[in-house]
C-alpha cells in the first residue's frame, strides 16, 4: 500500500481520530500481551497484514489475509521473552464519511530475548524496530477496524539490557 495523499485535515471528526488512535494502541497492547485472537478481531474478517520487507530479507513475506492467517503470523512473537510496542504518533491522512480512512502510525517496537553466552551467563538483548504502519481502516459492525495494515521498518537496533521482567512477572538479570 502506498502512503495516501493528505486531504483536508479537518474533514475527519475528532471522535473518529480518537477511535482510530485507540485501534492502533489496542493493537500494540494486544501484541505485548500475546492476546492473539484479540489482535485478529481488530481486523475486518478479510483484512490484510503486510510487511514491506522483513529485516535481513531481500523479498517481503507474503501478505497475511484474513483473521486466522493474521493470528497465525502473530503467534511467532512468543519466541521473545517479552515485547513492548510504543505507538508514538498517529495521523489520519484520508477520511470518508462512508466509513473508510487511511493513516500512518509510528511505533518503536522492543523485542527482548534472553540467551546464554559462551561463559554460561544469561544475557538479555533488546531488538528494536522503528516502524511506520500504513493503515487502511473501515467501519465494520459499528466500530473501526483495520482493512489493511502494512508494517514498514525505518531502522533497527540491538540494545543491551540489564534486567528483564518476563511475561510471568519474574525479574531476570542479564550478565554485564
């Protein structure tokens, strides 16, 4: 999906802007909690999730189509000790009173791993992705949903971590 052209900014009612921002924030929250079925329900039944180009890959992975396929892709996030997605900006670039809109959401996505180093000590690392989501929204059953969400990566970083709080709430130190 290419970025939409900006239209009259005031054409989108404030309550719609709030609802679309909440949709983006709920996506991040459900991802961090690994609430896979809830992630799927944020999309229309035939919704699409795309990744423009996966980090380190020369070709983009195939788009995920439909809630079941999207949920299947999201289950792979359980390989991380924990994740922390921070939505930082949200702009509605197109709105139609007929029930569709397009926008951009920016996000820093933290993916924490813990692995044993050669000395046998546990080391934690934060794999950070600066993300822009190019979103197409539609009004479905009285609520806003993603019709399409395309993840584009602006940059990547690996950060050291001194301690990790796991999904179970346990604090785990990381070797210096």
